[in-house]
C-alpha cells in the first residue's frame, strides 16, 4: 500500500541520508538494538500502518521487520 514511501526510505538508508532522534537512540540502547538493526528492519520490512503525529501533524509509518539477527522489531519512521 505504501510501496513508494518504503522505497524512498530504503534509498535514504542506502545513501546514509537519515538521522535517528535522541528519543529513538535511548529506546534502541534500552532494547539492545543498533543502527544496523534499524537499517535492516527498514530494508526487509513492510509498512503496517500510517499514523498522523499529534504534535506535528506529519505522517509517520510503523514498519514491521527484523533485526539483522532475525529478532522481530518495529521501526517508526517518517520521510521528512
């Protein structure tokens, strides 16, 4: 359904043109997840839902994927 959005996200991953928020960095540390796990989840995952952020009114996407080691995980990302 959101194949074009996911394709743009994957291009950003391949070009290293993205950033991880401080909030996400803390959550990743707490969960033992690294940057490569996030990249991998986006590269192999699927968008399961689009949500509107209440604070910014921007769309964000929940991606269901897995870590590089195969552990299931979700990533919340946007295209801004």
